[in-house]
C-alpha cells in the first residue's frame, strides 16, 4: 500500500492563551519537522486572548518561513470555541492539535500521520511526556504525577487517554459532524473527552501511536502538591458527569471502597517518602471529586489545564 501523497495537507493547530515564550517553542517544533516530504503542512494558531498577546510572535514566524502560518483571535475565552475556530480555519485533509505548552519531537508529524494511514484510523493520539525544569522537586518526578498512560501502537484508546494534546484527525470527522467541541464545557474542562467519546459512539476508529511523542513543559506553578490535588479533584468531577445508570452506581460504590482503602493506608505513607504520600492523597482527591460530581454535590469547576 502506497502511503505517500504529496497532495495531502496537514493542518497543525495550536490554541494559545498568554504563553508567548512557550508558544514560540511549540511553533518552532512544527516548522522544523523532519521527514515531511510526502505531505504539506500549515500552521493554524488561534489566540484565545482578546488582547492578541500571541500575534506578534506568530507574525514573526510567518514572515520568516516558507510554510503557511495563519493567525486568528477568538475573543471569547473558551477553549472549545478556540478549537472550533481552528477547525473552521484549517485547510488540510488532516487536522492535528498540540497544546501551546507542548513541543513536538522532530519526526512527530510524520510518525503520527503514517500510523493513521497504516491502521486506517479516523483519529490517532500519541504520548505527552513531561519536560521538567531544573527546579523540579525529586518527589514530583518519583510520584510520576506528571506522566500519563501509554499503550502499544495500534491499540484502541480508553477514556483515560482522551485529550487533544498530540492528536490527529481525518478532516472528514468534522465534515460529518455539525457539533464539535462543546462550548458549554469550554471553561470547566472535559470537552475533549466528551467529543472523543461521541466519536467512539459513532464507531470511529481511534487508536494510539506510542512513537509519536510530544513534550509538555512543567511550569513553575505546577511544582507544588496543591496543584496536583486540585487537578485530580477536577478530573474526578469531570469523570463523574456521565449519565447515571447501573454502571455509574457500581463506579460510585467502588470509589467509596477505594476512598476507605486509601484513607486507611494514607498515614503510613508519611514514613515512606513524599512521592507515595502525594500519590495516595491525589487518588483520594480524585475519588472524592468523582463522587461529589456524580451526586451533584460539587461547585462549578475551573478548567483543568
């Protein structure tokens, strides 16, 4: 099977909000991609800052490269609306997303593209690995709280893998669906999970590509335990927003049992290292978030970044 098609275009989309330095690194990582002779690429940058803080950087790149780079501003601060704006503005047969605090490895785009073609998938996700600053505390690295699930290439994804950092779609996915990312979730989080779950419900093939790696910069404000406790609680609340049924009831019961289990072993973690203390406490926060959301006890959430 010939997987090459020089007439194909991949639109790499980056939605950004007041991260000029990180945005520069993200754009550079796309411009200098290797092994892309068999397709063309364009960049679509959507600035979700009404003050257009990213515009100057994008225009600097646009004037110094032979690749097409497009800048748009979505004045309403809402990540779903920014992503939908990027999709509307993309010209490619394929639409890829990375976050503005991520940067791609040199052969990322070629790798994820050929995986999609080889497995005849509709959507492919790849791993996002942490890029730690020098000041990262040892407990955070050892806890692996910044690391995410990985699986073998070609395997179907699960709800634990769903996100839009490091992902590529066939454009037809959006042509066939009038509803993309739900703007009602654009400030609370979970819009990417909801969209991918909807695609799975439509029997779209969504798989993993473990070789298509991007890195996420761990910023200084994420070097403390409070951030990860709040994050796990919020992720739990997002997981708990699914429709109540027998499976949901079983999940609630399991969560209650696990809270009891982790609460029992929690005091002992004080003697075996802060990283284990952080892991167990994060799990407790997650399950509390899940239960509170499932029972409609939680307050409105801020977006999970």
